[in-house]
């Protein structure tokens, strides 16, 4: 199967309000595959970014994708997932550890940092 790219964006105001996570999946040629959104809660903006990565991968798994390119604007998450030492909260690290486990369900996962 061809590579698919997942882009997502986060809406976060403060720990007391709902978060929004929107995502779009497209083929390597740019064709639309799927888009969606989810809501939830998070204590910190860093946690929301990490949740977005996890939700994007779960969505890819639910759509039987096998080769994922995930683009995120959370540089610390990208560095953490590539094995670099970064200063992340315990909660964000736990979320990203779940991302690592979920990534094993795909043939390939590439997570790249893209400035927003």
C-alpha cells in the first residue's frame, strides 16, 4: 500500500476547557482519504499535542493504513519519539510511549516536525 500522510491540529485554551483535535489523511499524491475530529480534556498543551499524535495513529490503524507519515508541530514529541532526550512531562512521556507501542502495528511510521 502507498504512503499516507496524516496532518492534525490542536485547539487548546486551558486545562478547564475541552480540547479539539482535527485530522486529515491523504495519499502521497495528495488525494483525500479521510478527515475527522475528536474532543477531550488535557492538563497541559504539551499533553494535547501528544494526544493528537496518538489519536492520529489510532485513526490510521482503524483505516487499515500500513505506511504512515505523520506531520506534527510538536518538536519535543518528534525528538522524544526519535530517541533523543527532551524535557517532557511525565504524562506526555507516557502518551508518547503508547505511540511507540502503537507504531509497531504499522509496516512503517515516520513522524516529522513541521513548523505551523
